[in-house]
């Protein structure tokens, strides 16, 4: 059947586009689909460019740091769609040095009302420099556990998988409890995570306990107390075999 002939009874032809309309002569006209304009734009590459720019400044500063947040999950191989910003963990004592270097690079610094981070903008993308994660200050020890991973071909320190899960679980609350977004992260990282430490660090957090129980039911992780039997050395084996862990600091890697 020729599409230009259409159906004369006014009914929709099988497999026709939901926004196809017909004139009185039966021709098909395509109307603009406004729903496509309701979808948020894909900021993945723009965010990656901002991430690389800031990482280059941080590495040259000599101050320890680590990539955190959704871009860190992306660096660990989790198929997340980057939409919002890029986040870096830095020590509070390094904030003045880091922000001054970013200003010299032409990156705009914004002082937010919160006292646990500094915000910046580069190329229209937002950047967060975070001093506190999961209610705890960013320390040299925390940054020293970071892995060196390539982010769009640029190597930089990325938050340790176990720390990433702890931080993500700590962010869950009665007002923000999206297990659907967190489940792919847990599945993708499961062999690289020390789940016993995750349980210990998340003790007393109801949403975290519920999510960990869900992971048990889905056979993503073993039940509590069985992590050692499943191979407690797993995360370290993957870490040293697949990637090079960083020392405490952001000076290693390629620009």
C-alpha cells in the first residue's frame, strides 16, 4: 500500500506515527512532536569536558582530590546518563588554593550558602568542590583510597567503589529514595565493593538497610555475615588487576 493513499475511513493506519495526521485527501502529514522538547538535553560530553578541565587544574595544584558523584560512577563503567554537574572531593584546607587556581583558569566561582562545598561553572556546566561526604569531612585517608581511572581519556583519581556506595546510600532519605537509579551502580560495582564495610558504615540508616536487603533478595550480594565466605579479597583483587590505585593526591595521570 502506498503511504500517500492512506485509509479513507479516518482510522489510524497500522504502525502509523502517533503524531501523523491526515488531510481530507488522505495524505499523511507529520506534525512536530513537542514531547521531544520536554526531554532534558544530554550533557554527557559537556560535563566530561568540564570534568577534564577542572581535573587538570587540580592535578597541577598538588592538592589531593577525587572525582565523586555520577561522573565517578561513569568512570567506573556504570552506564549512567550525565545530566547535572560534576563533583570533586577536596580537603577543606585546600579550598582557597584550589578556587584561586580555578579563577585564574577563567572558571567562575560561586559561593553557595552551604558551608560544605564551593560551586563553580565552566562552559555552562556546574562543578561542585565538596569538603564533606556522608556527613564526614573529606580527609587525606579518604582521598588516598581513590583509584586512578581514565575519564574520556584523561586519567584522574576517582572515588573508591566502596566509598562510592557508602556515600550514595547515605544520601537516601524519605524524601529522596530512588532505588532504581542506585541499583545499576550496585550491580556494576558489586565485585569491587567491600560490602561488609558498607554495612558497617551504613548501620542505623533505614533506607540503606532496605536497599541492602533488596540486593540480597536479587542475589546481587550475599546475606549479611557471608561476605567473607564469598571472598573478602575480591575488591582488592579487582582494584590491582584492572586499574592502578592512586597515592594520596591527584598528581598522577595524563592530561
